[in-house]
């Protein structure tokens, strides 16, 4: 979508790649699949390069478990409202993605939620957007 202009703190549908990690097991390198988020996800763009060719995103997950109750919140998650529903921004899953992986814009987050997310990222990574 060439006409989609990436903007900071907007929510986009992003195709997150499956990632592998090489770890040592008994002194030998072993490639394993990670538990990181993959596939098509709503993500918040927290940084956009000046040419709009890449963005740093934080994936969102629903706030409900399969039984309809509230998911167990991890200390790295930020609870917010998107599209009238509670969601969590998974700050530990922060990613840099190429523009070609970003699709439809799916709204925005409130100023309050933006501040909460920026505070969490600053706390975790000394991140300043």
C-alpha cells in the first residue's frame, strides 16, 4: 500500500515474521522457534523513520482469555483501550519492521495510553520516542 503514510502512535495491521533463535545446548548451537508474536497483528507504531521505510512497533493482544476473563497481565504489558475494547500492548515484543510488512491503519490510541506506553518503554529500555 504505497499511499499509506506511517504515523507515530497509530495502530496498524502488521505482518510479523516468525523468528528463530540459536542457543547453546550442551555446548552446541541449536536453532529453536521463539515464543515471540508472529503473523498478522495490530501494532502501535512508536517510531517511524523520516522516509517512512521502516517503523518500530509494539504488538497488541486482546485482554481476554479463551474463557472471556481478563488475561494475566505481565509486568511488561500496558493495558489500554483500542476500538472500544481492552487490549494489552506487549512492550517486551517491540520490533523493527520494514514498510512492506505494514498494512491497513486501524485507528489510534488515546493520549493517556500513549503516555503509559512511552513510560513503560522508557522504564524497560530507556526509550525516548
